């Protein structure tokens, strides 16, 4: 069954202006009428956000399946990546504004609600905004696990805002529209993110230089407003045009994903490990037909902060860091469990999970810095490179990944090694260590609000 809502209302300013312009209403009666219209509009805000029908699960699996799923629990992952220390200090997402950008699939809300309820933090709300021109997008695994992974580490975040990209046209056009939608809300002060997580992308070659120029300008505005944007490096290794999980024989040339190669984002690759979750030694995630993305851009020039990392190029290099994307898996509750067509619990992986994991982690770092009254850097990625190029600081924040490669089709890239590399970036990150380096003492002003 589908859950349906109405089409979105026009902007309230347009409604009130129209009433005043065409209606002969006495001054005080006009004020009363505008108040009534305003109240009606506010009562329909949720319907404005949820303006497009989407099919979601109506038969929700019980919590029993958690025990038999092959996925790691939230607590096991939190220990490995230093999130547990932030939770123990009282940083659980309160006051954060978090945005998730989705594409081909939308969230399955009943499953997300059940996933959170089974882990005893049902207070997180999820609101979807369908970016115009909106159309019906089916609920699916991708969007659902993005939100589940993020939400489980931010039990007190309140609301997670999902921007559902429009359908039709090129990826570049759809992403431009989504960023325009977000920047408009930031200008009006209605949605000002601390952190954005995005797992969808496209082969960089399919985005035109003109589209890249426009999008880079939009992403720069976000960065200058102090928004930290975590973006997955993709799951097709060093051959992003080939796709993944298909063992493609075409388009296997060297290629990376966009907008991951933007200089205004933090690119997250994939790792895997054996042994226990807290201390298993990681290598580069690589399966039969999927691997963490990495390589060199053909569209975006190298930012200054990537100079002197031991890998030389005139273009942006990714990833910047890596997180669990292979085995062991994440615990998830999805619409299409084990490709059975039925909802259920399963272990899942990919950079679509390492990205929201880190988005939640750096969000907690921002919360802690704000509470301590310490200035939050507007851009995260340059600071990550500053930290990583200082051996003493790097030891507090990063665990180097030196084994493995993400070369699925023998294209000659990319091999892990000591220090920075195109398969794992600087390695896995401990977010409590990041807080220690960025905020050693509670002094300094809080980052100012976005002003347009």
C-alpha cells in the first residue's frame, strides 16, 4: 500500500501578498485573515515536505531478527570509530541540523522507525523534502540504510532532513536543482545544516565541465557557510563508470565519482577488517565486483591543501579517508532483504554506510565544539590534511591503511601504502581524536550563523 499526501502549497509570502492585492478587506480584518491563512499553512508544513506519494512497507519485521543478522551493532561500530567516547561525554546529537541527499530511492519510513525502536531510541524524526520537479520515487535499500546508519549514532538529533533529488535530466541538472533548493532555504533561514551526508553520485565523465563549474560554485557557498559535507567515494573501485555489483566488462577505464571529487567535500572510501570490531586491522575494501572508490579527477583541479601528500597530480585526488564498507557488515533493516523482495534484517555494506557513519561522527564533534564555545572550522577537509601531515597529530586521529587495492579491472590504480594513497586516503578516522585535536581547550567564539 502507498501512503499519499497532497501537493505542496505555495510560499506563504505569495499567499498573503495575493490576498492583500486582490481582496478588498479592511485593514484589521485583513490582518486577521492573514493570521488564519498563516495558521493553516503551518498546520500543513509536514504535507508540504511529504508532497509526493511513495510506497513504503506496511508489514514491518519484528525486532527478533536483529539477533540473527550478520551486522555489527551500533555500539561495536561506535567503539571502533571513537563515537562511544563522545556519547559517554553527553554528545548525542542534540541541536544538530543534519541533511541527507538521496536520489534513485526514497526512505522506507516504517522500517526506519522500527530499526530505531528496536535499538531503544525511537525519538528521531525523519522529514523528506521532494525537490521540484518532484515525482514518485520508490522506497529502497539505499536511502533507508543511509538514514538508519546516520540516525543510530545521533539518538537526540531530533529531526533528520532528507532532500529527495528530482528525477529526469542529467545527474548534474538534478544535483544543481537540489543545491539551489537547499541554498534558498539557507538564505531564508529555514534550514541551515551542520552536516550533509550524500551517498549517491555519478561517473565524473558524465558531468559536463559547465555543470561542474556551476555545482562547484554552489558547494563553495555551502562550505563558506560552515557546512561540513561528507560524500561517498562510490563502490566501483577505480573504475566508477563501470558501476558495481555487476562485474561489468565495459567502461572499466580509470574513473572516479562526482561530486566526490569536489574540493569542497570530504570524500569517504571503503575499508574492511577481520577480527574484533574495536581493534581489527583494516585493509582496503575489495570484493568480486565492488570496492571503495578512489583515483584522480579529470574535472576538478588539485586544491592547495592536497599539495605534498606523497601522491602528485594536478587534479583533485580521492578519497580523503576511509571507513568500514566491506566485512564485517552493518546491521540494517531494509525493504529488499537479501534481494528477496521482502523487508527484513540483514548485514549490509558499501561506502553508502561509511559516509553517514562519519557524518554522524563529525556532527558530534561539531556539537561538542559548540557546547565548549570553540570556533568550528568552516571547512573540515583542509584541517584533516593539516592534521594528517603532522605525524604527532595524525597518530591521534588516523589509523593508516597500508594493505590492499581497489583495482577491480586491472587498470593500474590504486594501491594502499604508508601515508596518503588513492585507495584509502589517510586511513580510518577516530572522531574523538579529531575533537581532541580541534578543541583541546574550551575557548573561542561559536561559529556564526549563515547569513547568505
